[in-house]
C-alpha cells in the first residue's frame, strides 16, 4: 500500500454526499488565515519588549531559544495536521464515536510527547547551544528562556491536538478563537511581565507557559461542550491497535516531510551565507516576503485538508474534486495578488526592513524571484493539504524527498554558472516540483480511494 489509507471495513461503505462551494472553502480559509497571521506578531512583540531593555544578549537569548523550540515543535506539528485529517474523515463517514476517539488518541500522544520534552529539555538545550554557539551572556539568557518555556510543552502539544480536532470538524471559527486567544494573551503577558514587572527573559518565557495553560484549559472546556450528551469512546476503541498504528504511521510520514522542508530552507540559508553577508541579508529579507504570502496560502491549505478528508470519509468523489479545484483557484488568485504586490511594493518593503544600501541593492536584483515564489508554491501548499486530509501521507513524504533531491541537484548544476540566480532558480524548481509531483499522482490515488 503506497499511502496511509483506511483499510476495508474501517469506514462506512455508504456514500454521504455534501456540497462544496466557494463559501464552504472560504468559511475555513479566512478564519485560519487570520489565526496564522497572529503568530508572527507574537514573535515581533517578544523581540520588541526585550529590545526595550537595551541588552543585545537578551535579544539573542530569546532568538536562539525560539529557534530551538521551533525545531522541537516542528517535529510534533503532525499532531495538528494528522488530527485534522483523521477527524475530517470520521466526520465525513458519520462515525461520531471514531471522531471523538481521534481526540483522545491525539491528546494522549500529545501529553506523552510533551512530558518527554520536559524530561529531556536539558540534553536538548545542551545540544542546541553546542551547535548554535553564542556568547556566554547569550547562552545564559537562552538557558533561562528554554528551561522555563519547556514546562509548556505538554500544554502546547495538547493545543495542537485541540486545534487539529476543531479544524477537522469544520469549526474554523473555534480554531481561530483558540489560536488568536493564545497569541493575544501571550503578547499581553509578555508586555506586562517584561516592561511592567521587569522580569526580563524569564517574563517572556513565563508568559508563554501561562498562555499555553489558559488555552489548553479553554480547549478542554470547548471540547467538553462539543462532547456533551454524546457517549464517550470506550477504552477498547481509543486503544484500538490498528487505528493507533494508522495515526502513528501518518504522523511519522508528516514528521519526515516536515524535517525535509526545514532542511530545504536551512540549505537555502547556508548557500546564501557562503556568498557573503550582503547576499545572506538580501535573501533573508526576500524570504520574509514568501513567508508572509505563505500564511495566506496556509489558510486555504487548511480548508483543503478538512474538505478532502471529509470527502474521503464520506466516499463522495464530487466533493473531493470540487474542494481541490476551488482551493487551487483561490490559491492562485491570492498568490497572483501577492506577486503583483511584491513587485510593486517590494522596493518600499525592502527599504523598511534595512537601511544598508548594499543589501537594498542586492535585494532589488533578486526581487522578481521572491515575487514568483507564491505562484510557484500554490500547488505545493494546496496538494499538501489535500494529501494530509486524505491521509495519503506516504506519497506526500516521498514526493517531498524527491523534490528535495531535485533542489540540491539543481543547485549543484546551476549555482556555479548563475550564482545567486542559480540558487533562487533551484529553490523555485523545488517549490514547483513539490506540488507538481503530488498533483500528478493525486488522480490515481483518488481513483483508488473512491473506487
């Protein structure tokens, strides 16, 4: 079997038709886009409040600590996306008991992994500091930040599970409330703890712990309300070996895919660095433009996850095809608008992000590449959403690895000839290959799934 799909007998054989419209897609995409956009704002505020203390080591400390946590939580992001796909399929199949059991399995997995992070946070911290370095003052600040924030790991991973479950049920507004509530409270507490109480780096980390705790409690209350009046899944169903194995296999494939994606961006950054500080800074600024566009594409990809998963559970091919088509149309519309915005407003954005004239000049040279990335990445984002929702995770993992190999090979061939243009061209091929390969095999996978 080439991907993680329901075995015969694990889903109802009945077809459960439902309609997919532009409104259906946007009802999920718009709230989730707003939710995702609140995340970078939190990072900016944390840096800004620490910056008011006038100590560069403190800024460096939360920057390094943030990178370590990004790596750790990227490893466990499958708890969000995997839970979305499995929940959506249960909703589509009308299997209420399984829908509820998915939440319990994801919650148990989140608590177990979160406690492991707490117990192993010192070795993780030691390894991270050994790799990333930094002055003694920066390392001290990073240690303070990481040691406190590590306490939030079980709570943060539980919030991943809640977020995925509500998205899988199609409750995007509830997911929006949880995500924006988490980030909004975190921002407010950071400002109070650092600027009001003078707690420094410990205040930023403590704010995150308390915000994750409040969000986990809120998620628990909302989930309890959703479960009210419905029979809870039995212990036998929750710990069903086949279904737990399926969840773990899905999560394993998403984990490999996520690490490959992180490696691709790290490779791009490292190949930028060997070209000197000016090119490194210019490419970093231009990648910020792509990351900004990615928040909008992520919202549509989330809509594709829920609707594709629901269609697979419902065994209703027309809904699947329409969800794919509409999410791609809206994705290309948004990506095209972003490309035009970057081309027209890019010089002003670059000027706002740096005062260094050499960096500005270099960034303007390569701006067209950055402007093209949203359009090139549409298929990658949307097809990732479709394949996660349909739980065709093995295909998604394999095509990511194929695309990554193409990226590295293209760089080896193009960089000696074209320099930084060659690096951007290789990265563009990587983005296009991710989506193109998945689209090429999606029709065959759909024919098998809906047969």
